[in-house]
């Protein structure tokens, strides 16, 4: 299944939103801006929602940019 993972990046935290391939919101969460926290979240989403990181689209917003 395809998923969309949106990420809003700040220096201290990352805000993640998970949508399925049809655009239905599945879950949102804020975590520490830390590699271990990201890996833990991806593992949890893999178990709960079948997320496959290599098959997910991940648009993200860089800090300080507004378009």
C-alpha cells in the first residue's frame, strides 16, 4: 500500500502526518528531531499501518521557508 508522510521540520521537533494512498488521514504525531525517534516511529507505523518507507512519499518543509 502506498502512503504519504508529511514532515514539518524544526530544530527541536518533527511533526509527522500519515495519509494512506487515497489521502485519508491515519495519524499525526510530534517527535524529537532525532534519528532514533524517527526510526522508532517508522517501526511503529510499519506495524500499525503497513508503512513501507521505501514505498512512501515524504514531502517535507524545511525550517524558515514559506511558499
